[in-house]
C-alpha cells in the first residue's frame, strides 16, 4: 500500500517516467530456520534481501532475474542507469575507516536483461571490525563462510542442500 502511494505520487507529479524506484532492505531475517529468529548469521534467509528496481519505459516490467547480485553494487548500478560515471569513492566526505575506493560492480546488466548472466561469485560480510566477524563468498552452487574468531567455517552445496543443513567444509571429497 505504501509503495503504491509513492508510485501514485510520482505519477501525479509527472516524475514517474524519469525516476528510478528501488525497494530493498539492509538484511533478511531468520524465521525459525536452523532454530534462529534474527539476522546475525550467514544463512540465506538472513543474507538475501528483497530487491526490486523499477524505471518506467527504461527497464523490462514484471521480470525476475536469478543472477547473483551484491548490495555493494547498488551505488554503481544506479550511476550506470543514470548514465553517470562509475563512482570511484565510497563516500562524499572522508571519515576514519572508510574505504578509499569503490570495490563494487554494477548489476545494471541484470536489471536491463533479467535473462543475462550475473557475476560468478558475490561477497558478504557481517560484524566487520568486530572480534567475531563473518565473511561469505557465494557462487550459484556453493557458499563458503569464513567465521573469524568464531565457530568452524562452513561450506554448503546449495544445488543439493538449499536448506544449508550439511556443512562439507571438512569433507575432502567436496572441499
């Protein structure tokens, strides 16, 4: 309902054809999977986020892509869709600890052509700069989670184990 109000407002103001609308979230949420009811883990329900990109008369309507994307890619994607140069910096104002360069790729190709390929792998992190940080690299088929200072690392075969129940990190036949 609320998204509809925003879209109706853009239409009423004559801005709908020249406005990119992005619906997303900063994280997913566990809904009891693995006995968890929060976001502080690297299982798919917590890592995956909703992402809808709409740009009237510029992008295909009602299409879904299965390509992998990274949240980091949102800034370069919006720059790409606006036909602006790719961002070189991560911030407009420097602050201590900020990355100096943009290390993210645009996924505008996937937005323009939902049947096209995405990147071979994507990255995610949680608890950066904390004593127990987690890093994830994921391909279409596999997910590896490096648990720095925490529990054992994890390796999942998502093609055969979509629920991420079998950790193969110590299996020499898989790893």
